[in-house]
C-alpha cells in the first residue's frame, strides 16, 4: 500500500522526530494532496504537527486563485494552520520555471528559519525523479546532478513520496474518492519539462525500455550513494559559505591533483558563492581546471554568475559585479594615533605613536604587518618659515608609485615589488600606502621607506600596522 511505502521512506531516512512541526507544501495537484492525506494519517506515529503551505505564483490568474481556495478549504477540513503567500512570478526577470522554483524555495526556507516549522515536506514522486535525472543527463550533469532529487536536504526539505510513482498516487486518491486540482500548464509543451514528460519519456519507454522510470530512479540512488561516499573519503579544504564577501580565494596547492576531487572542490566553491550550481556544466568546470593547470600565471574564465581569475598560484572566485561595487580609490588625511577602516574592505590601518629610549628594541606578538618609522623625520618639530606642516595621508597604491623600502639600494616601482612578491592582481586593488609631503613613507607588506625608517637615535616611533579583519 502507498501509505506503507511512505512510512518506510520516512523511517529509512529518519525524516521526522517526535513532535516535529512539518510544513506540507500543497499546490492542490494530485501529488501534494496525496502527501497531505498520507501525512495526516501517519502523523500520529511521530506526533507530527502539520501546517499546510501554499504559494500562488500569479501565473494562471483565476485558476491560481481557485487553487488557493481549494487548498485553504482542505487545510480547514483537517483543522490545520494555513500558510499562504502570493508572488507575481511573471514580473520577475528570470526564466519562469526557475523563478517559480526560487520563490518556493525562499518561502520554505524562510518558514524554517523563522521557526514556524521544522521541516517542509514536498510531493516529489519517483516519476519526478526519473524526469529530473533524464533532464540532467541531457544537460551533461556531473555525478552530483545525477543524484537527482534527494529524499531530504540539509536545509530542511523532505520528500516522503519519493518511492511512489505518479500513477500510484492517482490510483490511491481515486480509490478513496479524494479530489484534486489539475494544472493546465502541465500540458503546455512550451515548457521543457513537459516536453520531456509527455513526448520524450513515452517514446523512450516504448522504443527502448518499458521500465525506464525505474532505471533512471535507480541511477539516481546509485549516483547519490557514490557521491556521498566520495565526499566522505576525499579530504577537501573546508569551504565556508560567505555570501557577504562575494568571493573566495583558493591556493593552487590546495586543489587536489586528481581531477575527480578537484572538480568536486570547484563545484563546491561555486555552490558556496552562488547558492547552487545551476547552469554550471562540464565545460565550465574543465575550463577552470585547465586554467589552474596552465603554465600561464594570469588568466580569467567566466561562468554563469561568476568570474574566476588566476594570478600566480591562486584562484579567485567572485560573484559577477562584486569588484565593481567595491571602492578602490581613496585618500584620507591621518593624524596618529588613529585607526582607519580601509574603504575597499581590506582591513584596517593602525597608526600608533610610542616614545622610546633611543634604539631600544621593539617587539610585538601580532600576525599583522608591523613597521616602525621615525616620527620626528616625518613631522618636523617646527614648520619651515612658519608654514603649515605637510599632511600625512593614507591612500591606495596607484600605477607609477615608487619608493625605496628599507634594505633596498634604489627606488623601485611598487608594481615590480608586487610581481617579485607574487601578489595576486585582485589583492593590489586598494593596496594601502602612507605618504608625507607627496613621498611614500610606508607600504603594506613592503614596509617603511629607507629615508624615514627608525634607527638608534629615534625618540618617537610611528608604528603602522595593517590589520586583517576576520
């Protein structure tokens, strides 16, 4: 019986714990109506507290409104809370199917984050699984993509009907005289999914394999288990989801030498930044791998939604437009002691004044770059001819900037210092320097200028530290 298979699926994947609040996504169609009825019947086993969740996508006008009223009445018949949202999906500048899917996911995740429910149950069936896997095969999906629809996800989505077919569902509803709503857009061949469901799959069943749905669903399960196993045994660098920064930098030494885990790591980084790997295909990942393996130290690859840049021994993944939104040009007058937040998001510059007994040594247990300058050489005790002392300024590096760091025999362009130190190109944006009277007296990483550095006669030390914020 269908409800037994649903119970087995719930138990097999430990979908529910006693007392869970479960949002049941009900569109009004056969699958979701069946899901609600079965969970209502089985709910007492886990002491489930059900909420009916419905979204009006604004796609079908009066029919959408009628669906919403049907689901509202269904929730009321069970005495269940009804969570409703209406969204004008056609007004969203995106593929209609993709936009509708994104709206649903956002609504579901919002309910989980707010604590309205602990989980969201959706009515995906084994038939949906077969369609999804075939669709991804046609698009050239990787092993993770061939895993298809997962029974449960890390963000709280569960699929109790995943081992029941669409025909199982309809037979179950018909045997109990349970009504449902038909969505006429499911017959619209302008949607790729519908063409696959109504045209391609029937032809493949007829001409090649009458049990194709089962074969595709089995492939999904095999791919999922293989994918999970590989993920456990392959030791990848941990990827932290950092949407606020919008970028991720990877040392080439941390990219696995074998292409299989390397591809996995690249896809993991992309998913971390984008939130998914939609539209990312084999060719995109291979282009990034080829760039990483190339002898050319500088290159760039664009994939949907991301710019991937190689500079020396680093790869940087950034959301498209991320760098354009970050200011890199700045110039501010500073008066030590002072701490300045760098406007480009590259941390802080800390300036301190310290009196010292002649050439007494200074040490600081700090990870940030620390340099010491002779303050009395920078700001004269008396201004010449009563004029104003030139200001001390903190600004970004600019093309053509040059100075002589301590330990160097002659002036050098900072650009050449970047190249010698193998500073990635994106790190150079907003690179801080400190100037006095138009002369560079300090630069991040390269330190104090020779003519202004502290020596044994220094009485007042200007300490400049670049502090990286974490």
